[in-house]
C-alpha cells in the first residue's frame, strides 16, 4: 500500500449525521483540548473559571444560560464525529438534574464502593485501654492548675506563663508535661530550676495563633495511622469537598488522599483516607455538613494513591427519551457488545468561546503573550457581568491591578494570572503564569493533546472502521508494537491503541500516523521536538485504547410524570430508610435508566453519546433542555 496517500475509506457503521468530509477536514485543522488523570470519567480537575467560582449568582444581566452557551463548543469542534454502531439514534436529556448522574468508585479490590454504615468502629481492647491510660494522665493536674492553664490558653490571666512545682522524679515531670500539652493545645512547657527546686513552666508558643492549632490527640500504637472512610457527596467536586473537611478539622488538604477525583454535577461515592484523625471526629461532621456524608470507617496503615482504583460504576438517568423500547434495546445491546469510541469528552475543553486547547497550543509554542491574551481577552458567550468588566478593564488599560479589582473572587484562573502579573510584571509572564496551580496549568497542554487524539481517532475509524489493520498499534506490556499485515488478522479493534503526541511515543505506520505530523505542523509545532524549555510543559505522550466495552451493563425504560423528582435511590436515601422512587406503568415522560462500569480515565458521557447518537456538549444539551421546557 502506498502510505503517502490516504486509503479509500471503506464502508463502515456509525457515520455521524451531519458530519461531512468538509467538516471533518476543517475539524482536523482547528481542534485541540485536556489529558489523562484519575478523574472518574477522564476529566482532570481543571482550573475554575470565574463564572464557575460563583455559580448560580445573579449578575443582573437577564441573560439565560442557553443564551450564554450560544458560543460554546460542540463535539465537532473537538474532533468527535464518529460512531461505531449502526442503530438509529434517539433524543434524550443528560444530567437534567445532578441526581441523574451517580458515580460509585470501584476500589483496587474490584468492589463497588457504597456508603451504607455511619457507625464508628469499636476499638480493640488494647487501644481502648491505652487511650484510657493516656486520659488518666491528665489527673496529675489539680483543678486549680487546670483553671490557671485554661485562662492562660485563652489569654485571660495577667501573667504570660503558669508555673507548677514539679516532682524530683523526671518520669513524673514528663507525665505533667504531656498532660498539659494534651489538655491545652497551643501551650508549650519547659522545666526550670529555682532555689534548688524544679518547676514546670507552661507558656504560649505562638501567641494567639496557637489557639487555632488542632488539638493533639493520642494515637494508640496498634491502631492504623490512616482513617479510611467513604465520602458521599452531592453537586460538589472532590477537592471542594476536601477543602470543606480540612476547614472543619483544621487540617491541611494534603492530609487527605484518594484514588480519583469525581464530577461536581453528580452524586458520587468514593473512598478517602486521612492521617491520624479519629472516626469519631469524622462522624461528628455529619451533623453539620451540607451535601456531604461520611461513613464506613476503618483504620489502616496506608494512605490511598491516585490511580489505584479499578474504575467507576455509573447509574445514569436519561430523561424524556424519544426512542421506542426496540430502539433502546438495540442501542444498549450494541454498547454492551461492541462498545464506544474512547473519545475525550466535552468536560476536557471548557465552556467559553476560548477553549482550553488554544491556550495549550500557545504554551507549547512558547508564545506567552498569546497565553495571557487568550485567558484575559474579552470574549462572547458564557460570561458573568463582573468577568466581562474585568476583561474590558484589561483590554483597555493592560493594568493587572485595575482588572483584578473587578473580580469579587480572586481564586479563579483569571484572578490568579492577574495577581501574578501584578507581582512579577508583564515582562515576566512565565513566572506570573506559575501562580496558577500546577495541575490547572498542565490542563491546558493536556487539552491540546486530547483534541489531537480525538481528531486522529476519528480519522482512524473513518479509514479502517472496526478492523485491525497493518500499521495499527497494540500494547505489549507498556510498550507499543506496530502490527504487520499477518499479525493484524489475529487482533480486534478492541486491542488497538492510539498515541497522545509526545517525545516518548511511536505513531501508527499507516497514513493516520502521518496525520499527527500534519496536524501539529499546521499548528506551528514540531512532532519530533515535544520537549519544552520549561520541563513542566514537556510532553512525553501516552497510549489510549480506541474502543472501550463497558462491563456490568443493565438498563430499564421508566415512566414518570414529574420532571423535577429524583429517579434514583441514592446511598444516603437508603441509609436514611427513605423510599425508593416508584415508577408509573404509564407516565407523561419516558426515561432510560442505564448502569455500567468503566475503567479509569474513560468518559461515561461518550458511552451515552453512542447510545443516543446525540451531541453531548453543554451547548446542544442546553438547547434540547430549553426546547423541552418551553
């Protein structure tokens, strides 16, 4: 085969409605967007835009969300334009309510994680006895001494210290030292000698800031150092939830560990571990937290690590479906047997008229002036009024401090970049950009990689369909191998991987491999030189399976009358003994309840897209939602 020319595309299933060759050629030149981490369906924890920081606030503009999304991305904009099944698509609304999307983590043992026990585990007799012994140590202090120490702790006494005469025995003085530090956090002690007698002196180590120090809790030696628990959350992303727990427990967020981050607009259940915090303290938070519940406590000797999970189990409600029972059966059967194209979903690419992949391309080209321009320039579409004012101020004055004053919340990416420019100057953009958290900065270049991958996979499916061919790549261990014509006969499309561009990958030897070079070249990038001057932005690349088959697939067509009621029975509702939703035999609306499991870094929305054959972008879904309610 002459590899310098594209092969004639064979007839294959799943041509996307309205995805013409012209559109695809246009898409191949203009696409880019985010890469692999351990999000439950592939999306990294991205930088929050300013409008996301104050989601739901009224800005007085009167513009509807549907109007704001007119300039948002569609699937074609990010290289998503093929299907692998030949069934007829049908309409439906995805994530109408956050409770329509339920994610249960699958832990490293292959077990689906559920919140089903709020009780605190009983301690072993040895641990309980040791803790009792530690508590008894506090009895070495008299009531008067405790009163003085308590007043000292709260800065209520005239003296800046409390002096307690100590025993001649060093061991007994040690018990007093420990008792003071245990009962009165923020106080430190030392031993002083006066007139031949020993005194234990208690004092503040860090002034009034010491009052905010967490109490030092005794930790039995035979208790695991990490308390593992199940976190149930509603409409809140993982890091936001951990930040809330950190504030209540007066801990640094890095004391918590987890295996993957989960979506915000969903009900999610996952395992978390925290260092040396008791189950009692964690369980107490259930009385005061909103949209969060903690349970299934246990003590273990290890934290959790990103990527240890085996995947995620999804329960999804697709509302107001138009397909007949036969159409639904055919669509979901195809999903179960054949699978779906493992595209990076729309969550990778942001919601505004300046997608993240464009910023990523500018970073890779070392064009820092364009990076700032893309992030801060005025744009049409989904923007709150205060952010419009901030962008206008920047465009008019190029004054970072003046533009920063227009933002009510400085934690957003725009605020962090402006703060960096104010501190380090407009001639030191690289350092200013570095004030944005590392994961958020990397999101941009990962986003670019992802659009390249999506675009090339669409080209691969278009050219060769669902057959393994000479020149395709398969993994042997962690190494990619190029298939010969003979080897291709013994492999299926489910074995095929495609690379994310980088300096440590190889590319297919057929014409699709050349497409990578063409696409990067059109963007002003050299595929043979993916190392960046700044190490953080060097791209090693990776391999990703072209087709994914979900496991544990089940489905049910349901009917209901009220579009505002929840149609799932959540873990929290079960533990509260709340009744499960009851479905009518005949209802005003029909919905599809779909369950399946996916490996990490795989998008559930792309599986649903294959069932519906509808654009899953917020822009299109918002239009569909608005049409239904109008």
